[in-house]
């Protein structure tokens, strides 16, 4: 048997694919090998990755293999959608895992990955069985409303569990205010009762406020999950605090909720900073560019520019595209992309990057990369992908928690309901 191979760029076949381990690539490979004459297909590492098809030229021509690969890729692109659904609601790691599992259970969902830090849900689904509206409806039912461009102008940030009727300034610090209130009330109750002779009823009132403040944020995430049959460490902490209250150990329960709410606040703080870092990268990209169209200069959206278009960048503006200087000489501040501390002089023929700043003189730049493929977008994708990766330890912890929490709750129930056997 004579063997020949053909290699095609994956982005040309499946433009929406961003991960070489995507299930759609596996489906594409298995579909190709069912054609007569094609007996093997696999992904070859590289930038970009390439689909390598092995075929018998006595049974099928090179042109036919290429046509089949492209037609199959087009069919897959039309049927299987890959989308990023942004959301502004703050997510803890446990909540992100619960949302991720709920999305993966939807009929037609190929795979889903919820990136809490970036505020994105990466989904791939079969459009014959599922649509984006259904996905967004599920997210909204679980309290994670997706963000639409037209809504972002009206409401730039969601404040999670903060009541909507509160002033905006208080919504901004709601989580931290609750933690502070829980800590202060616990301290007043405990110090007053232990050292200052505070009455038991008065101390109990402070402990109750500490319970409400410390448990509010935890409960708003845990109880909806519990109603859907999901168990996590939040449920365990609420159960422990309830148990302490039943035993009359209000101080211990208040302290437990305060510590756990403090941990939640720290997690929200870290995720907000990570999300802001991604958003800050996105803000480096201009939305429009000045483009030469014959004798005219027109303003067009960056995502509509084509390779070969010539963009004019006045001094002081950010470069909207990756490209090559064709006219002019100027110093470019590349620190947002490369980290270089000093501006770099660019002349005709030099490469420049989107998001950098033109310092001195106007430049004519020929577009060499589409907006979705430019350096800044690739950096943003790498940051988002890095934030969405889970270590083996984290994966093990999540699997362990799913079994550990229900087991502990069942064990506690048995201890309460079944009296211990008396000795002898």
C-alpha cells in the first residue's frame, strides 16, 4: 500500500477551536477515517497545530482528501459551536465547579469550562440539540447572569449577593462589610460575656447578628446548590454552625462563620483582581481604527479590518492592530505587551503590536494579523486559559469534597438519630 500525507492548518478547518484537546478535533479525525482511502488522521503539534491525514493515492486523490477535510470542517463549524459566555457575578471555586457540572449535564453539551477568575464560561455544544439561550437560562437560574454588550453600558459590574436596593457604594463593599460586622459582633459578644459581665441575652443578640452577617454570603451560594442536590464545604460549615447553635455554643458557631466568611472574602478579592487584570488587557485594544480607503480616511471597527488594510495611527494613540510600518518613523511604547521600559523606534518594515502606544509621529501600518489573532488577544487567551487550568491536587480535592461532605452529614445524622450502644 502506498502511503501519502497531507497537512492542513486546524484554524483553517475549525476557526473556533482554541484547544488542541477539543472534543471536536477527535470527532473530525474519526469522521475522516471513515472515508475510503483515508486510514489515519491525527493532530500534529505546532503553531498553528495541523491536521495530518494519511491516505492511499490509489484509492483517493490529494484534492479529494483536502476537499473532504475542508467540507467536514465546515460542517463541524456550522453544527458545533464554541463560545465564551461572560458573566459578572463573583464565583468561588466551589460555585464554579457546581456551575461547570450543571452545564456539562445539558443535552448536546460537548464540554464546558467555567473560568471564575476571568468571568467566562467556555462552552462547546451541538446546535442540533442545544442553543446559547438554553445555556444562558441555566446560568441565570443558578444566579449567574451572562453579560451582554448592550447591558454592560448600563451596569458595568454585578455585586453578587448584595441586595439591589442598597446604594452603589455599599454594594461595592458588601462582602467585606458583612465580614467586618460578623467579626465585630463576635468580639463584642465574646469579650463582653467572658471578661465584662455582659448578660447572656445581650451576648446572644450579638452572636445572632454575627451568625447572620457571617452566614449570609455563604448561604446565598450554598442553599441554591443544596436544593439542586449539590454538596460542598459551604454546606458543611452551615451545618456545623447550626449544630453549635443547637448545642448552645453560640460563640463557637459565630467564630466559625466569621472565619469562613473571611476566607470567602479573600477568595472574592483574589478573583476580582484576576478578573480586573484580564479586563485591563482588553481595555488596551482600541475599538476602532482610521483606515485608508483610496483617497479617503474612514473610521472602522477593528474586528472588520482585513489583512493588507493600511491603518493610520496619530501620535499619542494606541495601535489598534498587529502590523508592519509602511510609512513614517516613531517611538513606540511597547511596555504593555513586551514589558520594555524604554520606547522603541520603529521604521518602515518594522513589526508593531496592537495595544502599544505611538509616542512621536503618525504612522501608516499595514495589517498583518486579524483582530482575533493579534498578539494582545493571544496574551489574553493565554491568561484566561492559565487561570482556568486546575492542578491535579485541586481536581482531587473537588472530587473528594463531593463524597466527603455527604458522608459526614450522613454520619452526623446517624450519630444523632441512633443512640450509642451502652457498654456491656
